[in-house]
């Protein structure tokens, strides 16, 4: 099984350089190299409906960080 090389890794400080969220900075929470996506903390907020459960007793709408294409982020420092 070969590894796909990426220019950013989990924990790196990055800046978004393209798209609606251009200019935002944050930490990389996860990298999906096969899909070419990264999740940046506070980079692309999305709303998600959550069902009631033991973990989420209130349910409702929750804000999560959405994926960004890896070519649209630049590593800082």
C-alpha cells in the first residue's frame, strides 16, 4: 500500500488561498489524501442536523467544519 504525499499534515497552520473563505487561517484537523481534502479549524463552517441520542440529548442543528480541496490551502511557517 503506497502513501500519497501531501504538502500539509495534521496540526499544520494553513491559510485558505481560494474560494469563498479566502484569507482565513487555522489548524489542519484532518487530511484525506485519497480525496484531496483537508479540514481546517474554523475554515469552512457548515450546519448539520443532529438527531437526539445519548451523546447529543438535545439534537438540533450543529455547526461543523467542512472539507476544503488541498490545492486551496497554503502552509504557513
